[in-house]
């Protein structure tokens, strides 16, 4: 119950801050107020953000079902837009390069939860040991709370 109340309060604060930011932007850039407080679906603002920032977003529209955003966030820099979108959804954004962004569900998982006697995580099926001469593991180590890459982290 307390967690739900905290989530609702956090979402309310984010929407309030988003609205204040939009109003300040409107005042400073002579944008009609209707454009700053109007709530729209993600597809609407995604098109505008992409156009304004010369970027391309990739995502599944169903991930944004029932999510609404203040229209004026499309006028913000792309990094600010992505931060707002991530805060209002259960999504993360993977930056492919300076022009391509992929929204993905936040997934933190340990497939096996199995470790050996030394406490090392076992990946794969132990019955396959010795059948393959080479394997490669790649990926990013991310902060579970922020979804941002941990630049100094490594795996061996």
C-alpha cells in the first residue's frame, strides 16, 4: 500500500515538474499555452522529437499504451525527452549511436541463480561443458535503478 502511494506521489510530482517545465518553455519561446499542457500519446511526440533532433526511435507501440505525455516535451533536447519518457514508463532506452535510440523493457534477471563452490555464476548448461571450444559473452552492466551504463564496471 505504501509503495503504491509512493509511486502515485512520484508520478504526480513528475507530471507537475513536466508541466512547469513546459510552461516556462512556452513563456520563453512564445508558444501557445494549449500546446504546453495538452496530453498526447507517445507516437505523437515521438514523431516531433525525432524531427526536432534528427534522430530515430525504435519501439513497440503497445509498450506505450495508456501512457500520455505533455506535448511540449517534444521541444526539449533528446536526452531530456528520453529521461522523461523513462521516468513515466517501465522502459529503458538503449543508445545505438548518436541518431538511433531503442526503447526496451527494463529487464534485470539472473537466468540460473546457480553458482559453483567459489561463488561464480554458472551460465549455460553444465552438461555442455567441453563440447564447445569457444564462447563469448557480451553486454552492458547497468545500474538497476537508473538504467544507465556503469562505465567503470567490467566482467571477466
